[in-house]
C-alpha cells in the first residue's frame, strides 16, 4: 500500500503503535495520557494570551519531569533520515516553547520489527529526538514536498523536513536518564 492511501487503515495502524508505546510506559511505571484515542480530530491546546491553538503531541507522560511524545511507526529513508511535516514540526516546537516542557518525536522503526505490517514490539526498536534541540530548523538534512493527511482529510503535497537518524536516541536510554535525574533530584531534596 502506498503512503497516504487509506486514512482509516493508517489511523488504525497508528493507534496500534500508540497502544504499544503506552504498554511500555506502563511497564516502566509511568503515568500517561494518550490524547488521540477514539478521536477523529486532533487534540488541541489553547493559549489564551494569543488565542492560538496547537495540536497536542499524541501522548503525555505526566511522571516527573513530564514529557510529550509525537508517535510515528515508520522507517528511515534510504539516506537514514526521518521526516516530519513542517507544519507539524512548527506546532510541536511552539507547544514546547510555550510549555517549556520536553516534546519528543518518537519513532517505532518498523524495519526492526518485521516491516510496516509487523507487530513485534521491542523497546529497542523505538527512537526519539527532542523537538527544538535535537531536531531544529538549522540541522535538518533535506526539505521536500510529500504526501500527508492534512486536517484528517485526503492527501496533500506538504513541506516535509528530514533529519538524520544520528540525531535520535534510543527511547530506553532516554527513559533511564530521565528516571535517574528524577531520582537524584528527589534524593537531594530529602538530604
């Protein structure tokens, strides 16, 4: 199947991998909210001071210090890069800037799990990069026009930015670092 050919099938596949991410978060003892489950439109955050609204990342992990994840089930290109729509990057960047919280572009690399339709879930197949720091408008590798669902409707040619997979970290490593930092802070507060 070609990219952006069947919105409902693509949504179901995305939903499956969001559930897999949440299963891992649960096993790591994290408190979380999946924002997109059971919705036909994107979950939004509203900023009163400017009357702007921003599409929320797919999943928020509330466990301290908190993190937000935009989840995708995809594989790197032949140039070992991962794409994200420019409009989506901007929304995630602004959300991160306004909230001063970490927003991650989190990829389940389906090359490692039997292909696009494979169902093998292993935390070592997951990679993430922080929007604005790891992934920014100065270090993308390629910009192109591609297909994407826009406002949940059809496909449109949209600007897509691609970043090298070298900028992504293993999710398991990020979670271990976040947990260690939190534990160190708690220990310091208790002493």
